[in-house]
C-alpha cells in the first residue's frame, strides 16, 4: 500500500505534499565548465564495438577518438540497483547496503523491494469510523552513504541529477528528478490492468490485474479502475473510478477519468487523469495511458500502471518539489514510475512488441526533454542523467540477435532490429549532447553493465532440494513461490532474489537451524559443488562462480547481505520462481519468455562501457571509481 501523506489531523484531510527540505535554486552566474555524466543502462561493450566498427554509432566513435573507450568492470552482482549504487557512492554493497533488486525478510522469508521503503505513520486517531494519522509517514532510500552529487554541493558546487536509479526519495540538491525506486499510486513498482471479454493469459507475477468484462446487448460495458487503498479507512475496499466502453464502428469508445476518447486496435491513448475520491472533495490523482489490444466483439483493453501525477504528487518526485510540475508545464505529462517501460506487460503476453517499443520511444523522448533542458540552463557544475532504454530493449529483444534462444525463430524482422535501433538512438542522444557542450565541458559516458543471452532458467532451490539442503513438507514434490511448502525445521539453505543464497541461520532467520560452525561447512559445500552443476539438456556448466558473501561484502550494511552470491554462466540465469522463493519440479528449463537477455550472471562476463571526451591518466578500474573521480575532479579544467 502507498501511504498518502499530508493527513495529519482532522482538518488536514485534503492532500498536501510531504514536507521536504531542499536547497533553493540560486541565481549565480552561468557555469562555463561542467562535468557531464551520461549513462546508458546496459550498454554492452561487445555490441558497441561491433556497431562502432560498421559505422552505426558515429558519435560514439568520435567520442572514443577524442578521449577514450574501454570496458568498465561492473558490480557484484551485476544488477542495476547494485551497480548504480556503487556509481553513486563510490563504495561497494557492503557499505551502501544494496545487494539485489530484492531483499529477504529473515522473520518471514518473504521478498521485499531493496531500493526504497515507505513506512506509514504509526499513531492514529480513531474518529467516526476513520483512522486519522497524527504523524507523517516516512519514505526511506535504503542506499547508505553520500552520493557524489551531494558531495559536490557540499564543496560549493551545484548538481542536476536526472533519473539515476536508486534516487528515491530525491536528494535535497540543486535539481533532481528521482529514478528507479519511485512507485506507482498503488505503492508497487508498476501494476497494470487488463480488461477483457474473454479469459486472458495468466501472469507469472503480481504485476498484473485482470478484469473480466461482460457487455450488455448493445455492447455497453460498465467497469471500474481500482486505485489505491482508502487512506482513512484501512479496512475499506480500495478506491476506484468508473470505466465505460462502447462500440464505435471499428473503434472503441472509452470513458475513463477526464477522457472520452475513441481508440483503434493497436493504438495508445494520450495521458488520462484519474481521480479517486475518498472524503468529500478530497481525492487522490493519478495518470494512466490506455492501449486497445482488440475491439468488439472481443474487446481487450490494457491500462498502464497508475503513475503519480507530477502536477500534484502525493510523494516527492523531485528536488525542489515543484521541479516535477515545472517539467510537466514545459513538456507535458510524463511517466513518473521509476521503471516505466512496460517490460512485464510484454513478458506476460499482454502487449505486443511494437506497443512496447512505442512506450520506449515515449520515455526516451521525455528523458531527452529534461536532459537537454538541464544542459541548456548552464546553472550546474555537475549534470548527471541515465537513460535506461538501452537496458529495457536489450532485456526484451535479445531473442532477436541470439540464434540459440528458444524464441529466435518466432521473433519477427522488426523485433530482431530493436537492439540495434536503441543503440543508434543512444548515439543520436550522444551527438545532441556533444553539440550542446561548451568548450570547457567534460563528458563521461558509461553503462552499469553489459548483456548476455538468457536461454535457460536455473531453479536453484530445486538444486538445493537435490543436495538435501532445502526440505519440502511431507507429500510435496515442489513448492509455490514464497517457500509455501518448505519445511524450515529441516532446511539449511535457500535461494531468493536474482543471485543470492542464504543459510538458514540460528538466531538470524525466524526458524533458523544452522549454527556458525555448520554454516561455514555448508557454504564450503555449496562453493565447491554448485559450479559442477551441468545442464542435463546441453551438458554445459550453468554456474561459473560462487562468492562468499562474508568476504565479498565487509561491513554488511543493512544486514541484508546474502551468505553466497551465484555467478551464472552466460546463457543461464536464476529462474523467476527462484527469485521469489519457488521450488519447481524441474532443475533447468527453457526460457520461453520475451525477457531473453540478462546480466545477472558472473560479473566478469558483463562489463559495462566507459567513454570520455578527454584523456585520462589512469583508466577507472570499476563503476565505483566514477564517483571517486567525479568527487575529486569536478572543478578540474580540461
């Protein structure tokens, strides 16, 4: 549930923003010497080199000639929240506390989002059937440490930071637009809704909601879009707003929120404002886009996650707080969720390749507007912006460049070109950036990791069952996610998240049974035996490395560090069931999802890229080194 702030007493029922202390925009002279850091999430050095050589990326080639280009070692594990936290702080996970997209709760063994946390108020006044909060809730960025842009400001500089992952809530700096970590209006990382007059494909995740619609004789459909929980009545049904559909020739008429529109199959709507009323005139506002999958007689309508409205955000999206509204005023409404591309919609079969790529084009354009605007203001010593579209397209369309992927033959010509297209778009953004640079500006371009094929999914908890380290309850051959059928009284180890493996330790886990001496023995058993795991279908090794978390993460910030970190071979990755604590019956399965490329494998196989517009005395040895370099040299003349 997303706590809606600003309802502290009876008289403050209307929504107001969270109190957020920020640095006001100063009116100093324009900066003539800037350090500009441009990130392209997931840009791979092998693909980049290939397309530089064939002339597809002329601006990257020009930048490499001006300054330099080499691969950049990534984090361990090579996951975006981990790598970008290394980048921000100049430290490793043991110090900044981000180890995976997911962390496990040792009390419940359940997964939780690792990047940020929304803590609702604890003190309420019960009055007339309502629970009125007597204090504000709290939004926590679980990343620990001072990011280099804040260090620059502490040294008298000004920083603009746009959409860098793991920046929610936004830092109190000159200017920031929060990135990965910003939730939707439901408090999730992107829950969409599919409305259909016929049964729809079931999803493997909790990111989707499906609603069965029943038209009357004239084809009219009355339905509802479910919104956030009632902020004053925790036990009441979720807030909702009306959705109506009617036939309109070959189109469908849709009335939702402030929109009365007609869409053709395969068409996206503009942004639609939706209001969820909860007490008199008080309401919560969000924005959505609709995509018509098919028209009558078999109507299917996709409604995006409910984005927080930047004109009146219920949680902080930017620093200063009115920066988000200013960007809307100048460029129009935009996606506000930290991970806005509809990857799960495509993965679950609820969206076409081309509809997905249209969303990518939209988010790319939105980011460009904000980034070029920041460059043109010339009011910051440091400008940092991360474009994530290269990563999202690579995840979803690697099947188009990997002939060994199970879906390669089913992937059409346009989809096979998608990764090449997004790299050319990155090159175009780079060219525009270079044109807007001043003579004394310096430019660093980097990615957090590279990419590899994801052909086969490893059910790591199933392997632990085979080793006798994870035990299912009597009568069970497998287990649903959430360790539903696991017997903790006999289980010594379990896997959760994309790379983590945990010992069921006494005194740490709620039902822990393993003491310190036995834990060390179990770790050594897994470290020696897991790399011998062979794929029964191919005979190939599925795992290259197993790292000891105690040695890898000194400090264990947040106490979330896994005991072991698994480095898969290229072509393999943890299954989706593994990430959520599932135990399927099979050991390794074909990956028949469109999410066909990945990087959550052994770090040495997926380095990122680093370009500079200037010659560096010593190449950076890691992505964390970028933060240290920026902190020390932001004033340096070229």
